[in-house]
C-alpha cells in the first residue's frame, strides 16, 4: 500500500490547529507522521514493511504513540524484547457484529 502524503499533511494541519489536543499530542502526532513519511520515502512510498518502534522511534508517551496508530488504522503490538511497535498500516478496522 502506498502512503497518501497529502492525507498525512492534511492530518498535520488539523493537529496543529486542534484545540482539543494537548501540546504533547500535537507535537507527538506530527513527529510520528514525519517519521512515517521519511521511512515511506525511503521505500518509494510503500508502507507494507514499515514499522515504528516504541521507545526507539518515539520518546513521548505511549498513549500518543497508540493514538497515532489509531489515526492511521494500524496495529500496536507488544514486542518480546520490550516496548511496542506500529505496523499493519490501514489494516485495523472495526468489526461490525450483526
């Protein structure tokens, strides 16, 4: 799956102006999205093999790390060696029960 750079920039603009987010959330979400765009650029825009690691790639709160994954419809999983990771970009969707 290819990263939609314009969509990420739209998110960043929203986060910068959103009064409902704390300063920590705004800065963290923008930092994580910049890291995602950087890594995607290195892989010709492909997201499939990209993971972001906590705390290696993000020194902020784990809550913000998880919120970013939620915004990106990605999975957060616990790593055996400690910390967690974001992967499965665009794959996390709510399951509807009938």
